[in-house]
């Protein structure tokens, strides 16, 4: 029952959508050869027809439609590529496509993170596939390796630098010794950060991607709301200086790992050892370190965004989907969610911590501070007292702790805040070894 | 036409074979769930039955056979895993398996590098698949990403640190400032280098892996004999010191790239920029940088050898093969070799070069040397004269050139050798930017 030609419909014709259309049209022969059958772009759904732009002129105008029904009623359309982004109206488009037996290829991280599990249930029911390689890490092969190539492993943990905007800002703060506002505005000027950068800066974008990777590999349904999320806006250039002095780099990490029967999922800035691989991932690059019980550590590194890299992942998904449809292979990859697994509550996680505070420089100040840690059952591994400000009679203290429970750490921070000698707790950052 | 159970036969029960058997047996439920059908180990071919070892005791002794016919006549054996290594007798086993309609999974880099193309022709004829993820980079997903996830791209180049033994030795020479013999014997003591390390040290092992990646991605049949191959044994610790001073690291690189209608394939030690990703790949780790015209640069990093990582790749291949067999998917990945592409002859390649030589320290020495480069049409970008040995009246000169044709460079080296002022050309190393 071989199909000789596979039809594709595209929803969205922005920067990424138009790039995908271009690859599908320009490389049709190559794509069809790889898929083992003709792969034909049949329809493009746009919000408004803007046929005068160069990107639209490169496409046969007959392909465009603004009408949803017209799009979904296109004959011989086996695969729908959704590149609109966001939950609405994308969710309803996904449902409509699935219910009419069409396979889905998407780069929509928010939708898959929030509704992936239900969409896969629906897809299973209607015997179609959902592919979302481009939703995580742009063109870097990540979903397929996790789905297929590492599938003999139990995945112990995922440690990801998965947001290029924040990694660019962090890299600049670290290498140029500039503060957050300056680095952010530099990133905005270069087009690496949006005018409203909240989703990137606060780690929400990273949490979407983490939710997808965790749901895929850890047999638990993780939605963004399950993920403890802390952004980079409170980092200061002096934190990077101390990190470097102590042998670390600071990175915004998205972490998913098994931990005593629980699953930990969080996004936060973390100290990582200076000689580690993740410490060396600079600029807008992404890297995802996967720990499997057979493979050990493997890392995938590359550009995590951009129209061309994203089109690489989208079109690869289209080719694989077309290949399967053409030869009647219905063994699709859905998330394998099992009951009984739970997310570890944040107060129970165990980490080492870095704390930086400003104190009144009096005799016995450090002793009082150290006493608070002791009372909370937290051991100190390193303490630095520095930079006396003689006029203000203040000093800066940096503490690195041994592993401690987050709850105890928060109690200690509360007590420190009440200590007369402590003027301000400037920052506290978790440490990943 | 769904098959409910897929039978597997295993050839080879050494370190890797026994590990694979263990994973297949211990994780049978997990593997079968992933494959969507039962995956059952039916037979293990060994040279001599050594049923007393712990690894053999962990396996039902009924599974072992020493007899080739007995092995191949095992009923319901759909997949043969070949973990013997080398060309003979593995080649004949592959042919026999294929001709009897069995799918192949192998970690045999030498066989696939030397005979992959013919074996795939044969496999095509008999409608079976050949999977060889474990042949390159141990457990690092490489073959599947190149075969599937990056398939929308034109692959422009592959730059690989793909031999853990040499990378360990190089890392030690560089970081500890020790010379080659000491680093080699250290690697041997740690089990990272074999007693006879020739295949690793001379780049032959890396060439096997490069031949496979190039044949897979560049539409040309590359066998190891096509690959210019230079090992690491002539490197000295002072080369690493100069490299560092000039802002570079030295790595044994396996390179395949398109170049003006030709394909370049070579393995040699090369200067790579000190801030590049490949410069940071240390110890026994492997990393493969792939450049695609859509995806840009992506890099895959991890442990390139070892029983557990290798078993991760082998079992993933078994699961994917079983899945396809079970649902009748016959869209296998063979190399797409096209006529007309040729390997670029080594004298025609263009590189920058590093040359280190010992000279008689006389007035005009450097001028004479620079003159030779000029006569051969090679521009010098940097020249360092150092370390006068007053007793021997000698000095060391290091030259970095601008891009030059290899043939011109070799002519220059010949002329330099004939120059009275040159006592010895100590090393010459290519530079990859």
C-alpha cells in the first residue's frame, strides 16, 4: 500500500515559515529522494495575503489561502506543518488536523510543553504522528536522539543551556564585566533579545523546552507550571567575578533529573565547574548534556534558534514522516507517561549554594553569620570577606556551602536577613557540580 | 502483517558482546516496549565456549554455539548483531546473514569502512537493513543524526576528534608538557592505548570512522585507502607550547569536506583556534562537528568507546530495526553514492601551515629562510625566532604561513632542507581555522 506522493500543508509564513517553504520548494528533488516518495507543498495558510513581499513572490500565489476551511480541505494533504506558535489558535488547528487524519510537524514549544500529552493521546486515537524536533534547540538533533538513539538507556539527567538570548547576555556579562541592563540592551540591539524579553530572561522559554524533554524521557507528564523557574535578571557582574575566582562559570541551566524516586525539574542560574563542558558554551549557542546509564554523558551543541537551523529540523521531520506514511509504518513515537512519578517539591532539593551579602564590618560579624548557617544545619565550604568600603564601614562576604536542603537554606537566608550585621543579601545562586 | 516477536542472534562475546547480551536480557521488557514487539535473544556465536566466566554464567548456556551453521540456522532469527570486528571472517558472516534475509547491526568500523558500499548493495538486493551507529563515536548519536535529522542539509564538512586514545595522549602532552613516549606509556598503563597502538596512533582507526561518515553524507564512496593519514607520533611537547603561544590547540582531526567540486578527506594533527569548541575536547572524549548549509555548526560530544556506551548504540539500532521489521517498514537507509565526485589529491589542498625548524644562528639566516617561502609563492603570517643554544650556535624558528597549496609547501620544505643554514625541520603541522 505504497503512496507515491505525500502532500504537505504549511501554517504560518513568518521568518521561519517562509524559510521552510523555500527549502521545501527549492530542494524538492533532494527531499523526495530522501523520503523515497514525492513530497509536495500543497497549501500555505497565512493570516493576511501579502503577495508583494520577496518571500511571497518566491512562491506560487495559488498556494496561499487565508481561509482555515480552505486550508484543511486541500486534497491529498497528509502532513500539516504548524509554525504559528503560541497556544491559540494553534491548539485548535492541531486538533482539527489530527482528527482529519493528518500528521503534524511543529516548532511550537509552548503548545507542546503545555498540551503535548493530550495532543499525543488524540494523535494515538487517530493513528497519526506528531513531530516537534524544532521545538527544542532549533536545528540541533535532540528529540530524535532522545526518542530513538538513546532509547536503550535509562536517562538519569538532562542539563541544558537552551535559551540563546540569556546565554548571550550571561556570556557578555562574564567576559566583558558589564552589568545586566547593558548586556540586555546590547542583545536587543543585535536582535538576540526581543523588545519584551520576559519569556527569555525569566527562564519561561527554557522551561517550555525542558518540559518537552522531561516528558519525553522521564515517563512523567511535566508541564511548564511544574517547573521551578528563576531568571537571570538578578545576576550582577560581581557574581561572575566571584564565580571565576572560585573556579566556576554561571549559566542559566534547565535541569531534569531522577532523584530518589522523584523527578526534579527546574530552570535557574547555576554555578558550573569552570573546566566543564557547559561552562564553555558561549554566546547564542545552545548545548544539552544528557546523562544515560549506558552512554554516560553526551552533549549536543549548536545554534538553538534562527530560521535556517529551525528549517533543518522541520524539514527533517517532514521527510521522516513522509517516509513512514509512504511505506505504511505506523509505529509512531508518543510520550510514555507512567503513573506514580512525582515532581520533587523545591524545598526538598539538595544543592550547594553561593551566597553574596553586604555586611556592617564589625568584629564578630563573620562569626555571627557563620553561626546562622550552623544553626540551620548547613556547613560552609568557603568563606571570602572582601572589598571593605571604609566610608560606609561595610564589607562583602561570599559563602559557598556544602550540600544542603533548599528549605534549610531558605530558613538561613531569613535569619540572615534579620541579623543586624547583615545590610543586604545580594544574591544566592545554586551550584551544580 | 505484524510480527509479534523479533529474534536476535549475537556474534561475538568479548567485552562489548557480553555487555550487549546483558542489556538485551536484563532490559528485555523495556526494549520490547520501545520496539513495540518482543525482542528476544535467540543465539550467541562464540569461538570457544568458556561457560565458566561470570559473564557467560549470566546467560542461559543453551544460547551459546560455536558452530556457524548452527548459528545461522537458528529459527526466527531476524537480526544478526556482529561484534567480532575486523574484515575476516566478519565479511563472510555479513554476506551469509544478508543472503538469508537477516538484518545486520554492527559496531565493526573496519568492515563498514572497507566494504560498506558493497554490503549495502547486497542488503538492498535482499531487502534488509544494515545499522552501524556503534562503529563511529561509541554511544554518541552520529550516524542516525547524519542519516535522518540533518538530511535536509547539504553537509559542507565534518571535523572530528574521533579517536580517544590519541586525544588522551595529546591532552596530556599539552596540559602536562610531557613528550610523546611518556604520554603513550601513561595511556597504555591506564588501558586507553593498546600494547600495539599503531592503528590509533597513526590515525588508521580515525580514517575508518571518517570513511563511514564521508560515504554516508557526501554521495561518494570513500574507503580508508582514499584518506591521507598522518598520525601523532611526530608531535613534540614544544609544538604544543608554540601552539598555545600562537592562540591554538593541536588536535588529531579527521576531516571530510566539499572543496570546489572535490571531496577532501584526511586525518592529521592540526592547529585549531584555542577558543574553538574542538580545542576544548579533552581526554578520551570524542567530538564531531558537522557543518550543514541550513543548520550551521552542530557538535556531538561524548565517550567514543567502552562497552557500555557501545551497547547503548547497538541496542538502539536493534530496537529501531525490530520496530521496522515488526510493522513491515522497508524504507532502509543505504549510502547514496553518485557518480562523478572525486577525492581531491593531497598536493592540491590549501591550508595554512606551522613549521618549526632548528637553524644555525648566523646573520641573514631568517632572511634566507623567508626567501625560500617567497620563492615558492607562500606568504608568511608570523615568524618567531627563539631559544638560542649558544654552545651549539643554533636557534629555533617557527613560521606560520598564510593559506598555501600543499604542493608549494612541500617544495618549500625540500628547499629549506637543502639550505645550509637549516639544521633540521622539526615539524610541520596544518592549520584549520
